[in-house]
């Protein structure tokens, strides 16, 4: 009797755990097509604010930079200033946008 009760409780517990567990997320790889940009770097297309935009694929970049026009179109109000340097040493100044 004890074995049957234990088995029934264990089966109930396993079934309730399986029912409560979220389904495993189905993830499929995404391929992002890269295109040459100015024969120097790679770029890709992104839909931002309902428009196709070209972004540079910069593996060393630690920030995403958009033009002031794009920022305005997506409702971002730039504030403050960020500064950085390109690989060649050129300084880049930009406003911050959350």
C-alpha cells in the first residue's frame, strides 16, 4: 500500500511540475545579410521606426550611433554629450539618447 501511494504521489508531482513548467523557447538562427559599405566596412539593414535604415557592423564599437534625424523620427530627445575615438584616432562627439 505504501509503495502504491508513494508511486501515485510521485506521478502526480511529476505531472504537475511538467504542466507548470514553461514550454521550451523555440529559437531559430537568424541570418543577417551584410553588405559592403564604402569598400571599407560591412553594413546591414534594420527596420527602425518603420523605415529601413543602414547600420555599420562594427565589432569594436561599444555604442550604437544614429543620426539626429533618426533620433527625432523615433521620438528620442538627445541630451548631454558622449565622445569617443575611431580606430584611426578621429574624435567623434555625439549627444546621448536613451
